[in-house]
């Protein structure tokens, strides 16, 4: 089973997730959403595993920097458009294993992966 960690290199929480996976000896592929990009196919796979309300990070610096008009009346379609245009709006890290997806970093859930 392929394990992929999606994140951003400069994100402290993503660094914690990478460190814990490495400490546990879990092999994974790292996909930097900023450098490696985010296409519609990948985003649709992520949206199949987690709903848009979970993936859209409305507490991020990117969200705060959007025009107020972009933040109004957000629904699934608009959230998808925003995340495609601004991949840093996606809550991170995202850990994908098979069909499962862990959104955000939870040390206990990551620890359970090694058992």
C-alpha cells in the first residue's frame, strides 16, 4: 500500500508529521502542494476521501488574504475552485494510505500506523 504525505515544505506541522513517520520507519512519498502542484484529478481524489469543509482551511494566512467576495457563499463548487487556485488553502498535512485520508496532524493516529 502506497503512503503519500501531502503538505508544504515550510509548514511546521508538516515537518512534525514527516519526523514522526521517519521515526516510525514508515516509508512514504512526499508531495509538496506548492512545488509539485495540485491538479483537478488529485483534488477530486482528496475530496472523495474528505468533504470540502474539512479540507478548506479557513484559518490559514491564504484564506485571510483573499478578497471578502471570494469568502462569501462558499459551497462545494466554489471551495474546489479556490483550492485549485490556491493549494495552500488545503488543510495540511494530508496523509493518504489506500483509500484512507488523515487530515491534519494527530500524533496518536500517526503512531497507530506503525502498529
